[in-house]
C-alpha cells in the first residue's frame, strides 16, 4: 500500500452539497409553497411559517420568489421564528422519548436481577445508547435553541443540504458487504448460533495450540445474536456511506478487512484467554479510525461538524466498551481502530485540495478489489466450517468443548460489537 498523492486539479468553488442545482426547480403554481411527503402544496407567505411549525406533518422543502428552486426552510431568513419553534418542539418530543428509556431500562435491569440473580450489562448499554446519551445531547440542543441566531439556522440549512446529498449517494459496496454479513448470520441461525460460533468463531484455546488460525478470519463475519448483527449492519451502512461518498468504494474493503484482521490479532494476543469472540466490529472500528484521520486532514473540504461527529462516536463507543467490558471485546475494538488510523495515515493525502473525494491510485484500486475477493473467501470459508462442523481432535486436545462454552452466559462474551 502506498500513499495516494492527489493529482487533482483545483476543484470547483462549490462543493456538491452546496450546489444550487441540488434540488429541483420549484413549481409554478404559486409564489410560496412547500413539499410534504413528496407533494407540492401551494400557500401564502403568511401560511408558510404555520406549516413549518407543525411537527405532526413535517415540511420537506419550500419555495419562495427569491429562488428558482426548492430549498430547505432553514435557508429562508423570514422563517427563522417558525424553524426555531419547530426545532424546539421536536427536541422536547425526542427528550421525552429519551427519558422514557431512562426509566425503562433500569426497570428491566431490576426485573432481570431478581429473576436471574445477576446483572446483565446489555441493559446498561441500552440505557446509555437510547437514554442517557441522547438525553444529554437533547438538553444541550434545547439550551442552544434558546439563544439561537440566524447564523445558526443557516448553518443547519447547510447540514440539511449535506444530509440530502449524502442520502442520494450510491453505496453499492456497502450494501454488498452488509448483505454478505446478513447471509452468513442467516446460515448461523439455520445451524444454531452457538454451534456456529464453536465451528468458526475465535475460540482462543484452539488457536493457541498453533493451528486453526483461520479462525482469526472467519470470526469477523459471524455474529452472536440478532441485536449484534443489527447494530453492526446499521453501523456499516452509516460508516460505509461516508467512506464511499468522501473517499472511494475501494477503501471500504481495504480498511474493513485490514482492521478486522488487526482486531482479531489484538483480541488473540491481548486477551489470549476468554470466551469465543465473533463479530465485524474490528472492521467497523477501523472505518471510524479512517474517517477520523480523513476528518482531520481534509476538514477544509468536508462539511462543518464532520470531525466532531466522528470524535463523539469514538467517545461513545469507548464508553460503551467500559460499561460492557464483560460482553464486548475491547481489545478487538482497539486493534481495529488502530488499523483504521494506520490506513488513514497511509491513504489520506497530505495535500489540501478542493476535491471532496480521495482519488485512489491504480495500486490502491487493485488492493480494494483483492480485499473484496478475500472477504468473500472468508465468508465462504466460514459457511463451509459451520456446515461441516464436528468436535474434532483439536477441541479434545484443548480440553474444552466450544459448543458447551458457546452456550454459557458469556456465549457472545467479547463479541466484536
């Protein structure tokens, strides 16, 4: 892998999400109006703010005489009060939802404690993910809305534009990789998840014998349960979209595979004794590390807040890792994250350019293709090992039964989440 030095010509003065033609031409049915669920609704200037204020029927885009195209309402100065009120109402509603989670998950934790006489850290993780962290963010947002200014609304308008632009990007590689993980998980379900983990997961006692090192690879495409695969696929779709939009699809396979392997090695050698380990999160943490480097080195051609959002994600994931240390493979997370940072330092150009995407070299493109082939090979190997699994001599030599171990409360113990 060699450092990709950009040879781009000076890029256009407008980034694609700031382009005037991002949205379609406005309809000619009236001077003012808005879109709602894809329908164009004409109105008067006085009616437009009232439509914006309603959160039960949210407005998409608006049009006015000042523009020949549809635009986000956050870009129209006379809608400031209406947009601010709408944002305040939505924040209050979301805050109430977060507070419900803050009450719900501790109640379920207490119920589980009395029923099973043990604490399940999963409830604490869900409390953080859906209750405490969102509530804290929403309270900060509510405080800022009280002193909101026009410049803040216009900044939000840019964020809306970026979100629309990003949502329109084709992310074929991301969907292929996500589909592959889902297909492997469906095979796990059909063969019993516990046995599939024993068959192709990172059973460290076996790998420590010096053979079946292929488990370092196959464990990265397995998952421990429905929640595990759901979180990882959702994260992959989110992170993969950013990689494909601001870098190139080839980087997705390279960073994911390299980081997943580094994560497995870190899990193996930093925590050589422990329950079976499975999951794609080593690779996902690598994507975050890569995006972190890209957000820092290319902040001049990335939307405002890009780097901050990645830093918040890193802080949140490591906080979850501390809380759920009994069921999360933090060594794999750290290894994958470090692998992504290394590739970020290798691939992300030092040269500042107005081109919003990294331009890969021919060697990088070849590496991307080969890495995708290897990922498919790993998935195929995992499928074969699961389908043909039996407790062999290696298991007996290790003096353990991975099937029994996989059925313990720590079955997904240290999954790469």
